C-alpha cells in the first residue's frame, strides 16, 4: 500500500508505504543485494558487473501504479501514492564511497543524476525530482553498499518549496538570485568557505543547522542538473570529491550524513528563482557524539547548533586531502 495523506495542520503531504517495513536490514556482506552476482553465489538485484547502476527500488515510498485510496471527506484528504523511486549504486565495490571515487567516476555519477532528472521529470504528473543519499546507521541506512536514491514526486516537497518561495521574493525585490547573492557573499567573506574554484563554492552556511553542514553551490546561475555542461559536471564532481574526503578525514572514519540535491521543479513552469545546489547534513557533532533531532528541532523547528559554522569550516579546510584534485 502506498498512499499520500494531507496534513491540514501543517499544510503538507505525508507518504505511507507499509511494504517498507519488510525491507532488508544490514545483511552480512556476502548477502548484500547490491553487490554483483558472483559465480555460485546468491542472485542479487545488481547487474553482474557495473560501474554505476540505476534500478527501481524494491521497497518504494511511491509507485507509478499506486491505486487510488478510498474516498474521504472534510479535512481528511488522500491521494494515490503516485511517483517513482530509484536506487543509484555508486560502485560495485561494497566498501567504496563518494570519498574514495576518482573524479572521472564522480563525473559519470553527476551525468547519471542529470539523465535521471530529465527522464523522471518528463513523466506525467512528476513535479519534483529529489536526489539524495543517506549514509551510516545513525541516519537509518538499511544497506551498507554505497548508494543513493531518487524520488520523483507528484508535488514540490515543503523544504525546497520554501526555498523557492523565499528566492522568488528576493528576486522580485532585488532582481537577483538569492543563492547567487549568498554564494558571492561567502566567497568574499571566506571565513566559512571550505573549497572554492571558478565554477563552484562549498561553504558552511551562516545559519547552519547541523555541525559541519555544508552547501555546494555552482557559481553560475544553473536552475538544475539539466543546465550542466561538461565543465559544470567536472566542477560539481570535483567539489563532491573534495568535501566527501574532508568529511571522512575529519576524524579518520566514515562520517554519517545526508546528501540532498535541491533544484528546479519539473512541473513545466518557469523557475527563474531556482538555483541548483547540494546540501550535506552530517550527524556527528564530535568524534564521539551524534547530533540528535530532539524536541526543539522536531517539535518546534528550532535547530540548536553545537558548533559555529566558522569553526566547522576551519576544521573541514584542515581536513581536506591535499592529493585530491
């Protein structure tokens, strides 16, 4: 069963997918469903050999064939859980990560993201293509193999929608893109910058919600992955490698985190205020302590940060890999 239910108190959709209760939970490496099928071994979901693989999620939050729910009245509105959910395997190497992949491989991943954005965004009823990664048990990952996911949604989700609304208001007032202005200000200030090149900047936001949170922003005004040319793909891939390696070198171990991509909706409307960017939310506030979303964050929406972004940026700059370029 997949179903979308409207929350009238918060004004947003909530997805229900009961089959996800049965998804595989942290199997041993020899039974990983994302590793290539080995001779004499169990059949997996992945191709026999691959560099990057994309396929439908076996336990999706949304389905293209979702049936309509029973009719409801008054405040309690529901709709079919329509959409597409895909898995993107970064590598056939079970122990790999974005931090270990060379730029050439990361460039191909960016091109795969771009192709899936275009393909899924062209599907009828899809209004937003949300690309993301959950990494580490602290985030709730059920499979350790390096992978991300893509949700093709029949609506614009609340957080990107709010960003777009604020960006549209800023553009109407000043004539400039809000994220272009923020990125230029961070470039000039430098104190929160982790990495900067001609095409892209990575910085810890002034009002970071998570310790060591970073935003990766193209310096050109690009609405979505569809606007990336060869140079843009290379720049984005390089920045992905730089910040991923810095995270893992920070305490010399893999850092649990979330990676999310915000970009223009795919509803057929013009979105001049949209600016492609990648946000990273690490869940560790120190080498031994996690950042939990407790009552203040979850119930009030008030994030209480344990570290100033200027401190986070300095630590991540020091953790950058001097041999990666």
